């Protein structure tokens, strides 16, 4: 991992895992860019980070809107200046519908957020990535053990993990690596699967040496 002088962009920023990871990245010395749709949540996180002395920029966009999301990512990178050392992708759509209730348009809408938007943010950030930059994704055991009552979530998590493998293969010759951390548990306010602990697993995954790199890291608590 390169010296933490470049920025860290968090797509899907909010109060959960993404917020916890943003705190860790700010503590590393990265200027932090926060991209989300909920103005109140993003601004609360930005205010908190600025209170620690971190440089923070914010932007708002529906990540399924390719043009708006591309503009937002480029705005954050330009405002913070320099290279982007960390690009974290967090969002997914939860829809409680089984395969007999789920419609094709609903499935495609959810996949556009949970998978397709990763393409948008990586392609938009690519000119700012350098050797040593890392792309991280919050994965889930739903990729392997989907709950039938949330059928689209399993499709999203399987798809985004697969896309991470392809991104890493495409970018690694330039020294840029991608990883999905598969969270094998349910997020909770206490115990092994708090947002802070999951974020710590993501942080550890992106800080690995090149020689130890894998495109998936399981986190089982």
C-alpha cells in the first residue's frame, strides 16, 4: 500500500460500515470524499470527520444515475486533489421478496445499485488511481447462502464479488488491486459484526502487502 497521502473516496457513505471505515481512513491521514444520497447522514459524518482535523469533501448522487455518479466522483477527486489511494464501494439494495414475488425490473434495479454502480465509480475514479491504490467492496455471505426472502440481495452480492475478481485482473498490472470482504454474519450493534469490526476487517484487507493479495477476504468474526 502506498504512503497515505492520496485521498480515500467512499461511495454509499452513511452511518454504518462505510462511516466506520471513513473514520479509519481519516485516521490514516487520507483526505476523505463522501458520496451518498442522504444529505443529513453524509453531512453528519463529514462534520464528525472534520472535527478530528481531517480534510473532507462531500457529494450527492443516485449511484444508479451513471452521469450524476460519474460527475460526483470526479468532483470529489478534483476537490481533494492528488491521487485516490482508496476507493470503497458499500451500497446494496435490500428488498424482501422471494423469487416468485420479485419482478425482472425490480431485480435489474437492485443489481444496477449493488453491482453496476461499482463499474461507474471505478471508471470515474480510474484517472486518479495509481500504483498502490486499492478498491474495496463490502461483501456478504448472501453471495453463497442467500435468504430466499431477499432473493435480489444474493444476486447482487454474488455479482459484485465476481466483478471484483475481474476488476483486480484488469488493474493489477498497473499496481492497483481490488478486494471484496465477505461478511459471514449479520451486522449488529454488539458482538463480532458491529460496523466498527467489519470496517476494521476491510481496513486490514486493503493494507495487505502485494505478495499476500487475494481478491476475496472472508470475515467470520
